[in-house]
């Protein structure tokens, strides 16, 4: 219960952030899948169908969903068909139908959101890639000697501002510089990519150091003072507030949350390395001790969490704790599951009791 009442869940629940949205969807998906494995009646098929449905829309919540959705779609489809018919051919056909249907649901919902949500069709993934490339260029320039900076095909003023504004902690500091932001608004994708490739080829060591440092910041190895994005109370954009009739508010509950955040800031609650440690433990237990469908679901949870985590090595641009919120929820569920199912607590207590008896 201690892990399930983690304050980070109460801080971020209900917030319209894509990290929190996909994390919440993953909790529901995994809960449905685990519940299905614990049942022998026909309800398990409904639970599995809902889990496959949730897996279908994960890519629409965050880019990493493209990588983890197939994991859960395949596992959910396999669990659905494994005992539904004695003939292997029928099971294989149904398995294929479920996967195709999952992709179909994704495309239908994608078209629906594009046509009904204002601005959803204008979000180009290349914009995010351009920001990552610019951040990588700045990281390399900040690491190498001045004489080597001059060899880059960049205006001298832009190069100097890249170096001065770079921080492995977050890209925002660099982007706040008007010289940098103006350059990125005017440079072509082709020219920016050429500079980025030049940086990687000529200074791979500097690039790797930049990536490693940015990832360590994200894990919470360093100070988290600027890494805990939290807004207490209710906030919305002025136009949205006018359209919905809502307004900003700051009540006693918000004050309590803010006070609690100050107390918890220096604890492991807001340190992503702690949840990675839980993930390591649960992954090892699942690999070496789990069996049957429990192992399959456990591997799905662990693989998805690892995939999500590792995608941030090349793409991390800030140390915000919330970026790894899906890893937080998946690692917590996985860790609690192995404790409950494989008796880690009971075994530890038995060892202690035996030791006390001998003494």
C-alpha cells in the first residue's frame, strides 16, 4: 500500500499532460490485463478486449506510444485467443484479426481527433526533432574548444549564444535566448540537419557526454530544484477559461499540496532513479521467477517501461520529473506485483524469524 499511496500519483492525477495521460491509460490497461489473468469466466475476454482497445490509442497520447502499443496489443491478443478454440489455425486467424482491428481503431481515432480537435492536425513531429537537434548542437558546442567552434557552418553570433545558453538541465534556458529562437525559426530543416550531422561525426565524445548528462538530470541524480513541474490550484488559458466559464482558483487544498511538495522535493518521490531501481528489481524477478501468463504480462510491463525509459537517452531535453511518469506507474505496478505474487516480503520475514529462533 505504501507504493500505491505515493504522493506523486496524487499530484499529477487529472492533469492534462500527455505524460500523465498515457501513464493513466497504462495503469488502466495493465489493471485490466492482470484482472483478466485472474479470472476463468467469460468476463476475462471483455477485460482483454478493453486492454487491447487502450493499447490502440497509446500512440495518440505520446510519441513513445508507437513503440509500446504493439507490445501490449500482441500480449493482449495472445491472451485472448490462447484458450478460445482448440484449433491452432482458428486461434492464429483470430490473433491476426485482433491485431488488424487494433491498428484500425488507432487510425479511426486518429482521423476523428484530427477532424474534431482544433490544431491537432498541425503538429509536425519534425518540430520536436529540430528542437532535439538544436539542443544536441548546443551541447557539443559547449563542450569543445573555441577554435573548433569556429569550424562549424553557423553564424558566429549564433554559435556564441548556443554555447552561453546551453544547460544539460533543460533546453528552456537556451530557447529563451532571442538569438537562438530566431535562428531556429528561420533555418531550414536541411541546414540544421547538416550542422547536427557535422557535430556528431566530428565530436562523438562531446555528443555522448551531453546525452549522458542530460539523461542523468532526468533521472534526478543532480539537484531537482528546476525539475519538478508543479502548479497548485486551477489554471487554464484565458481563452479557454472564457469559453468554459471556468476561472483560476487557489484554495486550502492547493496550499496543502504546495506545502507537501516543499517537504517531499528532496526525497525519492521526485527522483526518477528510484523508480528505475524498482524496475530493475521487478524485471529480474519476472525473468527468473515468474511463470505462465503471469510472466508474459510481467514481461510486457517491464519491456514497455524499459522501452519508454531508453527512448529518452537520445531525446531528453529537460529534467522534468513528469517526462518519465509512465515509467513511474509501470515500475510501481510491476514491483508491487512481484512482491505480492512471489512472496518477497514473506520470505524476508521468514528468514528473519528463523534467525531470531536460532539465536
